[in-house]
């Protein structure tokens, strides 16, 4: 491939990452005030626990995806003390910079994610990360976008709702919206080769069985970085303005919400994707020390392109300090060299 072709592929791919320091006492006090709590020493919500991995997120990007055009770091105004805010590749974005005022302040990821297309200067093609999602091995632009389309895992699933986790109801509602706008069998027939591909690996047999369903039963969610098109979010807002407005109006997560996976699934239902290899993804829900050791091993090996180190409701506050330290130590061993996104001391 010529240098000109490579530049054409990489010149307009951005990364977007969200981060919050859930241990910040000022942020916790503000959240408690809006939640109607009369004290701030409430148990830590696992959705907001900071594992101290953000600097390693930047190091993995610089090491494994140096071709990225711009990194947009979204916060509620918090800025890590080590961050070099003058780095030319960095765009520091406050919630107020792009989320409509009527949805602020927010303590839910939904309005933060569903309004990403409003970020000023964001490329049409971008990859959305939580701060626990890493490019953990050498990656090329075509690992995220190919022929202008997102590279994503296309596999069917059945959701088994658990009342203990409202996020599962969220994904059920997402697929309901997909079935409202797309006819399952027509969507599959139009792009059959994309769905029935060896790239799906272990998920292929399940997809083949679920083809007998009359509607989309659900989608495999890899819980890793999402390649998205701004056009997809804009189309969702045009097609379902009331639904997205309702979701974004919730200051805290609600079981009636949809989430950003709706955009992923919309692209899949449209056939606007290139099949990804399932073996490129590994997502851990870290619930104990044993899982932390498994994460550490994968981080040190640096063979998995898409790695997620996801917090879990089953990881107690008492175990969190030890588990997060084990994971940080592994990333320090694998990515100990500071990136250009860090201030020189």
C-alpha cells in the first residue's frame, strides 16, 4: 500500500474516550446532592470507580495506534494532574461543550454517549472507548474501519434478563428499536456473507441457530471499543427523537434507557459494516483476584487488539484496592514508558 493510500485511510479516524474520577469528593458531593442523598460517604457505585488506568490508555494508543488523528477526552471538567493538555493530538471536552444544556448535569453515561456526534471537530469516522477499553496490541486503521465502514463483530444472541442489572434491560430495549425499523430476515438476506463468516469464530454456530427467529433476538456485545459513524447517531436522532430525548433527560441511569449499543446494532442491521474477527476481542468482568491475574497475563502478552477491563458489581469495595493494583502493575510492566500525552516531570 502506498504512503498516500495509508494517509487517506488514517487522516480522519478519531478516538473518543470518557473518564470520571469517581473518588473526587467534590464530584461525589454534587452527585449526592442531585440524587437527594443527605450524606456523601455512600458506598461507591462501581460504574464510577477509577482504576487509575487512564494514563495507560493513552500509552496503549500511542504505542499501538499512533496513526490516530485526534483523541477527544470527555470529562465533567475533571483533568488528570499528569495530563499534558497542550498535546496537539488532544481535544479536552467538557460535558457542557457538546451535550445540550437541558440534559446537564448528568451522572449517566447515556447522554454522554448518545450526543457524541455533537463534539466540535469530531471526525465522521471515530472509535468510542470507555476508559477501561484498550488497544492492547498493534492495530491498523483497517482494524476499525475498512472501505469507509466500521469493522465490527456481527453475531446474534439471546438476552437473559437479570433484574439485578438494569443494563440488561437496556439492551433488550435497544433490540426492540432495531426490530421496529428493520425486518430481520431481509437484513440478514441482504448481507448474508457478512453474518455467516468464519470471522465470527465461536459465535457462528449460535448465529446460525438463531436465524430461525422471526425477528432480531439480540446481538453479541463484545464490550470493547466501538467504531461509529457520526451519520449513524444523527440518523438515530432523526428516527427516534422522543426516545433519545427521554433517555438523555434521565440524570441517572434508568431501566427505560437505550444506550450507545443501539448505534452499533443500527449499523449492523443496515449492513454498514465489515465483519471483525471475534478472536481480536477479549472482555473481562473483573469480580475477584483470580480474574485480575487473568487480565494481568493478557495485558503483559500484548496480543489482544481489543481488551476491556470492566468493573463488576460483584467486586467488593474491600477487594477493589488489591485487584486494581494488580491490574495497574501489569499495565505498568507492559507500558511503563510515558506517552507524549503526559506532562514531563
